[in-house]
């Protein structure tokens, strides 16, 4: 009995250190401290345990309507835009691969609107991207003398002689 811990689960010293550190850096009302302690205790107690699977996911829009010609729609919240990757990372904390896996979508499911992808592809081709480097003009022939840059020397000396 004496060897057994008084508290089952979370070590109370750890919770105390976390709460003390948090309260020393943040303004917390006295009535909020009990909720903070309970929250930290539950969080630490749940670490290392398997996460309970969520219920069946229902998309915000039907899967067939999620990809349109000019936009893609987020299945999580229904947000409509040209690209989903940034929206997924900022609003939902998901990567593109995690989003596709979460909804059971194939890896080739578009996360960018088709017309936007086509516009970007056309622009890249016009700029010459992806062709293995820039195409440079051949160097000038070494036999022909290069013209001198700047003002001719003769005009300066002729002006002083007068």
C-alpha cells in the first residue's frame, strides 16, 4: 500500500509544473484555474492512448460537385476556391495527402481547379520553364571587332584644342 501511488494515471507533479508555468506567463482568472487543471489532467492522461475513430464523415458537398471547371470545393467545410492545399493547411491542419486519405479519394484527385492548372501550365511553357535551362544566344564571332562603348575620344580632344 505504501509503495502504490496515491493518484492513478497522471503524475500530479507534472500537472502542477505545467499549470504553474502557464499561469506565470498568462493572465488567468481564479475561477478559470480549476477548468485549466482539469483540461491539462485529461490531456496528459489521454496521451499514448489510441484515438477513438470518428463517426462516418459526411462531406459538405457531394463528391461529384467537389471539382468544377473554375473551382474546387473543400469536402470538410464547403469552401470554394482555385486551390485547396493552403486552405487545408491553415483551416483544417491537413496536408493534401491526409485530406485525400481522410475522404478516401484517389491520389490523382485534383486539389486545384482545372482551368487554373491550365493557365499556370501555359504561363510556365511561355516562360520556358522545365526545358533544362535557358537557351542562350551563340557568342558573337571573335573576328569582328566590337564597337567601343561610350563617347568617342576624338570629340573630347577636339573641343579642348579650340
